[in-house]
């Protein structure tokens, strides 16, 4: 780039400084955005974890009501629900969190069918 009356060497130095400053600002914005995203993700996971713990409690209550000898345990670190035999405490299966809500709905509708049948 040429500007009349300005030494090309000086012009190059100015352009380099402007580029460095712009890159630094971009990096700072990226880091700031990344930290904000991570914080929101952690908050979402904590809220989701609380919901999963509540869903697992409902599953355990429903299983007990139906006389099913299973225990459900929310493993927050592995982000799975463990299905265990009540007597032996042996893990039978690991379930993904999205399957838990389906299972809960199915178990509760089964309870509803049983109540309708008995009455």
C-alpha cells in the first residue's frame, strides 16, 4: 500500500502494529466467549443433573411400588444411569440419560393401566 508523503517502512510498521492489536483483541474475545460458553455448559449440566437425579428417584419409587427388584443410580461423572439388582447390587445395565425419561413415562403409564384394570 502506498500513501503519498509517508515513508513505506513507517507505513509497514504501523500496519504490523494494527494487525497485532487486532489479533490480540480477537484472541481476547475468543477466550472470553469460550469461558462464557463453558460456564453456561456447566450450569446446564448442573441443572440437567438435578433433573436426572429427580427422574431416577421417581424410577426407584415406581419400581418399588410395582415390586420390581431393581435400583436405579445416577452416575453424574459418567453421565449414565446404572440399573442394579436390589439383592446383589450387581450392575445389570447402563442407560443413557435420554432413555430414562422414556422409561419413566412407560412405567408410570403401566401403573395407570394397572390402577384402571383393578378399579
